């Protein structure tokens, strides 16, 4: 036989909330797995499929780099310079 063929795995379905859509009557106990159902009806954020999707996304995203503080870029004047400014000397 020839070399082994690589099989493509089917894409992983994505599940997300549908705010503004009617709520699924089964809520957190909804057993449906069709992503189109999750687009047409809203489910609680605690739903197992949504929680699993959120944990996978957070593992794939790189950590955000915090922006430098604005105060750190401009040094404040020293206290001795402020007190000598009004002496007139």
C-alpha cells in the first residue's frame, strides 16, 4: 500500500450566545448540539457547550499585554523645586 493519507478532521462547531433572540425553553438543560440552534435561540452563559467553547477560546488567545501607565512616562517635579519657586531668590 501507499503512504498513509492524512485525514482532515471536521471543523469544531462554535457555540455562542444569541442576545436579543428568544430564550431556549430548555435553558441550561438544552441537549441540542446544532450551532444554528444556538444562533436562533439564546442560552445561559453557564450552558456546558458555551462554557466549553469559552474555555477553548481563552486557551487559544494570547495574553493581553497591559498598556504602560501614563504617569510613568512623565516624571513629576521634585518637591524641593516646587517649594523654591515662590521664594523670589
